[in-house]
């Protein structure tokens, strides 16, 4: 019996830097349209996280 070990495939990025920029732009558009919404603080946090993730 010949047992072979295989290493898992290398992980690939799902989103590109351009994708992060587009998502950040869409979230900013939402923020401007829903400034008075109490949930907007969560979107604001997401906007900033997308900006820092896009710079990586």
C-alpha cells in the first residue's frame, strides 16, 4: 500500500483591490443617501474597513 500525502491547494484571493474600491464607493453612496438611518454607523465602519483592506 503506497500512501501519498497531498498538501491543500493554495488559497486564492476572492476579491481584487479594484473590487474593494467599488464596494467602498457603493457603501459611500448608501451612506450619503441614508445619513439619518441609525444603521448607518455600521455602514460607516464597513466603509473604513474596506478602505484599509483595499490598501493591503
